[in-house]
């Protein structure tokens, strides 16, 4: 059996699980392969592919060019970049792994605090010999707006409450009762954007949420507000966000996710000073990687034994 492990940027997959019991040939790809032709050539002959989250797209066009593929494992319980229906038609089994939200919640707060206290600017200044160039803002008494109050948003809310923030939320199906269970006040969409000092995005990317945060929503925010996105890049309209940042109609965008990943080297976001940018590391911790790769090995072993586990259909 030949196994390909994709997008292992830090080259840690083989250290986070015991692959030896599979008695298979395991090839690790540490560089992203965005080109479909190159990807098809690289994966020719592999029966199993382990994909890291949504870093590589497996649409019907890609799958059709991988006739030897029998098992596609994604880290995490779902993967919007995989056409599961197309895989099933081709006889490819798709399996997931375990996951837990705490690493992304922690990074969300790292981004909020970095933006509120201008940490990137001050850190660079100290290294360059400078001292105290900016004035930060406190979170106590401010309003934390949550675009989505699910598994992640509700946890982010609890930490905001510990900081002494007023927590409000909106999503299409959020009810006042559900929000109250988390000590959060449900508001309208318009109220959310107008009132939030920090607006944090915690929605799943879908046809309903793509571009949900657009020019009108950004224009409704306070000039002193911070937008945080650790969910998916396309939920926020990229052109509208760039315009708001350039015109400084919001104070800062703290982002871990982007329309195109890895973020191109010449992307205009990289040149804007009122941003805090991280390379989609919300889930990138040693502990969660161990869950991902341990379960991936288990998925492969179970498939090989004829009893697939954690099948996504």
C-alpha cells in the first residue's frame, strides 16, 4: 500500500503517530501543490491520501485523475474541499478524524489581544531599538460581537465575559433563549455590526455565509472596531475588507484565514499596517496534530481490514 500525506508544512506527521504498523510506503509532501496537473502527477499510484484539513481541493475533476485512489482521509470530521459524492461514485471511501475546538478559541483570543494592544507593531519596534510607539485599548467594558454562537463562538464568548466584556451575537437561526444559555444577548445583524468593538467570525462557510460580511456590514462598524476571522476567509468579502482597511473605517483586521491559502507573497493584506496576520494556525498545535494523525493511521488500518471507521458520506 502506498500512502501520501499532503500539506505537512512543518514536517511533523510521521512524528505524531506510529505509522510502522501499517507496513506501508508513506510519502510526506511538505509543500502545497495547488496546480491540478502537478497534483495528479504527484499522487499517481497512491491508494491512500491523507489530506490536512482543506489545504488541498479534491473536486470531481481531481478525483477523476486519481484512478488508483481507494481511501481519502481528511483530518477533522468534515472537509468542504472534498467532493464526497464524486468520491463515492468513484469508489473512494472518505474518512475523517477527531477534532476539538480549543486551539482555535485560544488563537482567536491571541489575535484579539494582539490587535487591541498593537503587539505586532510594538514587538517589531522593540527589536529595532524603539520603545512605546502606540496606545492600546482595554477590553473590559467593551462589546464583543459574535457572528455565530456555536461550538466555537460560545467558547469565545465565555472568555470575553471573563474579561468583563458585554457579549452579543447573531446568526440566522440564533434564538434569544439559545443565546441566553451562554450569557449572551441575541441581537439583529445590523445591531451586531454597529455595536461590536470586537467582531469575531464563527460560522461555517456555505453558500449562505460566503460574502456575508461585505461593504455594508463593514461600513456599519465603528472606526475603532476590530474584525477577527478564524473561520474561513470567504465569509468576509476580501475587496470590501481591503477597502475598509485602506480607508481606516475600521481600526484593524486580525486574520488567520484567507480566500487563497497559502496567502500569496504579493497579497495586498501583507502590506497593510492595520492588520494582524497569522497563517491559518488556529488548529495547529502538537496535541491536535497527534489526534489528527493517530486517527488517520487508525482509519487506514480499519479500511485495510475491511471495516472503515469515521466514514464521511
